[in-house]
C-alpha cells in the first residue's frame, strides 16, 4: 500500500476544510501536485527562465534543454519511438482538436464514417460531431453494454470499410471502464482507419505503451498526472504527423517565411506555434520522474485496491446506486444517493471536508444514456488511502441522515 | 459551515412539493435555460397579458436549491406587473450578494438567503430568475 511518506509530498493535502481534514477525491478532474513538481516550476522561474529555441545566451540554452528534456521524458514514459512524435499542447482537448481539424478534413469525404462512443468526454465527442457536420461524414456509435463496456463483436460490425477514424477513451472518466484499445486499433487498421485515443484518464494511472497499443494518435493532459495545468501532449505516428498541416501559424513553428509563401519547421515544432508553456513542460518532466519513482504498476495496483474497497464500503449504504462495471480497473466510482441530488450530496460532503465531483462530468450524452441528470463521482490517486474511503462513507451516511431528517 | 443555513425547512418543502410545476397546453411564452456547468435545466412558461404576469409554470431537473427557487419564483411573480417582477429579480440578485432584500408578502424567498454563504450554489438559485428575465426580454422584444 501507499505509505504516508507519499502523501506527505503533497502539501495541499495537509489542511482542514470546514473544520475537517481535507479528503480529496476529485483527481479525475485534476490531480494535486507534489512538492517536487512545485519546486521544479519555482526553480525554473528563479534560475532558468528564458524563451526557447532562439537564445544564444546561457539562460536560453538552459530553458531549451529543460523544455526538450521534458519531451524526452514523456517520450520514454509512453514509449513513443521518437520525440518527433510528441507535440506539447495545452491539454487533451487541444490535442484532440489538432487531429480533428488537421487530419480529419484531409481524409474524410461525404459518406465516410467516424466511429465513437456515447460515453466520450465532450472533448472527444464534439470535435468529431462538428467534423462530421463539416465534411458530410457519418458519426457512428459503438453500442454500450449495460455496465458501460463495449464488445469486440460490436466493434467488428460497427467499424467498416467506410470508417476513416475511430476515437475512444482508453479509460472513461465517469464509468471507470477500461476499453480494449489495442484490439480496437487492430480492427480499425484492418479497415484502413486510424484510431485516436483519449488518454486523459489512463496516462496518470497505468503504464501506457504507444508501440504496444499501436494507436495512431493519443492525447493526454499533464494536470491530471501531478503536473501543472496548461500542459499536455499529442502523440501521433510520425508518418501521419508529417503529412498533416499545422493548425496554428506564427513564431516558433516556421522554417522560412516569404512574402507569399512559408515553410514549416520539422516535427514536432511544426505544431507548436507561439512561445510554449515552458514551465508547464518542466513541471510535467518532474511529475513523470515522481510517477516513475513510485512506479506505475504500484500506482495502478493501489488504485484498484482502493476502488474495490470503495465499492465494498459504498454498497453497505442502502439507497446508493453505483454506475459502471463490477471489479473496475481504475479508481473512479460514480454513484447516486437515493433521490438526493448530487449537488446536495456534494455540498454536505464538502461540509465534512470531502471533495467529490457532482454534475454531468462533461458527458451529457452519457448521462442521457444512464437516464440520470447528473451523478456524484469519487476518484482516487496515489495519495488516497482506505481512511479517505472510510471518511467518504461516513460523510455519505451523514448526508443521508441529514436529508431524511429534512424531508421527515 | 452550517448546512442548516442552506437547507431550511421551507426550501425542502418547495423542493418536495413544488408549486406551479407543470406546463400550459396552449402556446404560452416558453423559456428553456440550462446551467451548463452542472446540468440543471429549467423550462419556464409565462402567461403575460396587459403588462402583468398572469400565470407561471415550470418543469426541469436540478438540485433542491434550483428547483425550490423555481417554485418560489413562480409563486412570487404571479399577478405582478412586469416592472415589479423585474424588481424582484433585482432583489434576488441582492439577496445572493448577502444584502437585505424585500419580497413584500412573499417571505419564503428569504429562506434562500443562506445560499450566499455557499458560493458554488448561487448559480443554482439564480437559474429560475435568469429564465424569468430572459422571458420578459423575449416578450418585450416581440412588442
């Protein structure tokens, strides 16, 4: 199990909220940051800050080394073949939008298909919906089983010779479902389609390997994996990225600029117009170091144990509905408490120091599929403990009593 | 943090026994408004004649604060002139800022004053009043 030594690395967790110790169960929204990451960002600004890829001076070299060093770390972390395949972005949303707006129109003709699921986060949903509208392509949905999983038999039927793009989350931010991305990639490739993977909820919590998954594009966010907000990445296979047009034009991304024609830098800088989020990349590098010191397998095991414990403890509360599959593979548990609205649940939990998400989790189509307007969600990370689960359960029992009293 | 400031009995009564919940069959003025950050939705219908809100009904889904506020709002504005209904909307904004506000004979609304201490919940309470403003704007634009 994760020891208190890890927890102590996160200064923010050492505080009281409304007179109770903070129990942070909203890491699927954003993770907390360890001292090591905060210090790396601070130290960058105190010692190395300069613009990248241009300065002849010492600080310019240090900033460039730090920025490109972070790219190297991320490349190794997700096992890409080359740093040319790692484009820094603002986050997962930007990364997916680059694929939808640059790659999408270059391959889609009227009558072609984009295959997604109804479970996608809005960031892996709306770009494809809009791309379909713009190109006349058809948006198709992989059928969902009752527990939110998909089957490969359905995938074989849904993905056809007309399919050009398959886009799916590796791990759902609501249902705690892990999708068989490697198998889906093989099916997509057999039909000549590419697969785009939303890795926002998988990268922070488990070992991911681009070469093994054989996905064509993969998007991730730093802030969900201990790094600052504002930094993320798009992984793409080199041949695909090389054929794509840049999305943003400006400084940093040009090779030669003429009055009427310009040419672009090589990968990955072709897609990084403007001064990048250098300190964010430095923070991401430090976060990757931290995650690797703890070990991704260790983190994944810890979260699965916590999720199993949470499922068991939560099922002791009558009137509580848990959504998603049994024996989940990730530390996300989504639930509702009787007919008490999740906002009201979350407010009572907050009064007890327990932070959970309440709402539609940027998944309105999924909420409609579940036939609920919203849910509450507890999500775990490496700094959470069984005691956090116990405090959640205790607070939920209070919420239940409170509202039954109020309604009595 | 005292939860009883937020969840007063009168609020829970409006939540569990909403007034004016439903819809008109005829073509009354209809306003749909969402709270995109949290998923609350309200459909408000108003019957406005001769500058007076003759009747109001609402449907939708949301937390106890948003739905009880909608129930109270429809009660409060029924029979009021448009000008007075807008004054009440302004009073409600003041209430959410923690300022004194007067709703005349309709005191139930003051039970929502505690929402002011829960900043994350203010947008729940104001949803119905924003729908009212939007409806009155639409009505006035038609004329």
